[in-house]
């Protein structure tokens, strides 16, 4: 069976020239572009604020899932839910609960001064959890471990008991501390758990969602589709969808990730005749943008090209592939450090019989050149990849 290989290069594209794609030296991508098709995918970011969870789900053909799972629920469902357990009366025993993601933060005069946008130090979270374990609190704190065992995120949960949840917006510098609701209680409880001597004096809860186990069924693992990633969010998405999601010990989800290990995982996934789709996610581009480090973003793209390029050329002759796809979930500026709206570029390289199929392509894959090509909607993108619907048995039941 032929398979599609899709790279989600998180936050790679930019809106203002010169962009990383324009500057970086990428001979392998350039050679693919000469034989491929460049265009744009409209993921809806002119109407919404771009988010990685929604962008990745839409690119994976699972936009219906984002209506049910917030970012916190994706992580909880993938890493901490054992699935619904139905008692004698047909009521799930796990129980409904509010779930938040926590960001280490500093506050000054009641306002958010700074926060960690990517993974905080493992030592901070270990100290936080040790102090939390000694407290009597209605909140439960749950770690999300990375592939190497490091704590990358911490979730907080609270039973749904009628109390107002409060506002849990993503952290923004200058925001006032919430004064009421469970969010305000969680901040006060979290402050007491911050390790002494830390550079942070607070935690900021956001991404809230309500876990309703009777409506949430993470899929049973299947072997047709794969998600290869180091970052916890795309790994959570893969698990929720029921895709094979290998644990790569050297994949960090940052610019120091092992691209070699991801290349090996791709080859392993394509060894199976049952494989129809392999998605490979790399987040270093987005994190470099959040750090406003253009040079780091350029170097990471050049490393991706240098390491993954030969792997892809080898796959042309060793594996049965239908095509390569390169795209991103949203644009991300290394100047402002923020996500940007607008359609995202893609590059499609069809493969036939171990060689490139002939398409008229450009010399270099850039945002500007992609803007001259085809414009995919979410639905036409899904059809182009041949992705079947992940939804079965009702609006709120998610199955593989």
C-alpha cells in the first residue's frame, strides 16, 4: 500500500520578507521544489487566532476533534486518562473535572510580568510537585513527561462541583491576576507550591476544558496512521486519534531534537505495508520564533534540510510512497515572537515508482512562490491526502 508522508514544520512560515524560507540554505528542499507543487492551505486563521492544537488537528483531517478537546484536555486524555469505566448504572466512575495547563510565571503588583513560553526546567516542576504532594488541596497536579522522562508540562484538575471556573486565558504580559472563581483559587494554591529560590513566584493556569468521560473516548491504537513527534501536544493528538505514536528518547520537541531519530522512525513506519499516512512534527521553528531568535530558526531549518534530505532521497527508492508534503500549522514571526494569521504554504512532491513524478515547480519553496499556486481549503486538503473521517457514532464520540 502506498503512503503519504507529511511534515508539519510548526510555525515555519512568516508573513514579512525576508523570511526564514527565503534566507536559509536548503538544497534538498530546493531540489524537491523543482519537481513539486507549491501552494497554500487556508486553515481559517483570518477569522481566528492561530493555535497549534487546532492547526495540527485540521492538517491531520480531524477538525471535529477540536470542538471537544481543548489543549489541556488533549494532554489529559492522552497522558492521564485510562479511558471511561462504566459502573452498574451506566455512569462513568472517573468523574467530570476541570483541567488546566500551568505555566511558571512571575507577577508584580498583581499583574503578569513574565512566563515560560516553552518547556520550563524539569527541576522546577519536580520541586513544585514535591511541595504539592505535602499539601491538602482540592486541586490535583499531574505531570506530562517527555520521551526522555523529563517533566515538560504540569496539568491541574478539580472536580466539577458547581463552582464557577473563572477565566483562564493564555498568558499575556500585563494581564491582571484573576480575583474570583476556581482559576483564582488555583493560582493561590499554586503559589504555595512554587519551590523556594525559584526565579518564578506564580503559576498561570490556562487552556481550561471540562473532561466529560462519558463523551470522550481516545481512540484505540491502529497501525495505518502514525504521528512522529517529540513535543507533548502533537504526541497527545496522535494518541487521541488512535494513531501509532512512538516514544523517541532523543526527540525533545525543541531545536536540539534528534532529526536522525525522527528519520529512523519514519523509515520504521513505512516498513509496514498497512501504513497509509505518516505525520512528522517538528516544533523548533515555532520556539525559535517565540524566543525572537531568527538565526536559531534559520539554523534549525538548515539542519532539517541537511539531515532529513538524504533520508527522503533514500526513501524514494526503498519505500513505496505516494508523495511528500511539507507545511506548517500557522505562521510565526521571529520579530514579534507571536503567531500570525493567514494561509500557510505547502509543498507537495508526488512520487511514482521510486522516482519523482513530473510537475512544474519553482526553484525555491517560499511563502511568496506558494502564494502563486493552488489554495486548499481544509476539506480539499483532507481529500488530497486521502484522509478518512475520524468521527464515528455521534457528534461527541471520537474513534479511530
